[in-house]
C-alpha cells in the first residue's frame, strides 16, 4: 500500500546513522572493523575519513591510502570492514560514517 507524504518517521526505519572513530593507523594494517554491521542496501553511502579528509570508495582493488572498499559484514563479529589499498600511516585517524542495522 502507499505511504502518504510526511507520515513515515525515523522510528520506523530499520537502520541507524553511525559515525565512529576506528583504531588509528599503524603503518602496516589495511583493514579496520567498525562496531556494527552495515545495512547492505546502503553500504554505498559509507564515507571513510583519514585525518579528516574523505577517501574514495571503489568497488574493488583499492589503490593506496586514499581508496577503500567496504564489506557490510566482513569484520570480526560480522561487523562492517573497511579495506584500504595500502596501510594508512602510523597515527592516522580513521573515522567512518555508515548506516548500521
């Protein structure tokens, strides 16, 4: 059935906007896991920041520190996993915005 304009509130949606700081880069790690599973239907909207700058999401084979892929449930405990093409520098701050379940 049709849902009328202005009748669907955020409490009825089945995802939550999440923003979290992940572990800092150590110069050798290329994968970083978030604390929750990402909504697989909205994973394309995931934005990863390295030291406050948005990096580039690619479908596969990221190149360097400035590109990443996402797997909505590929991390430890089936959480969102971010994979960079090469390891961020030691001390780089990695943050992520995504829609979690």
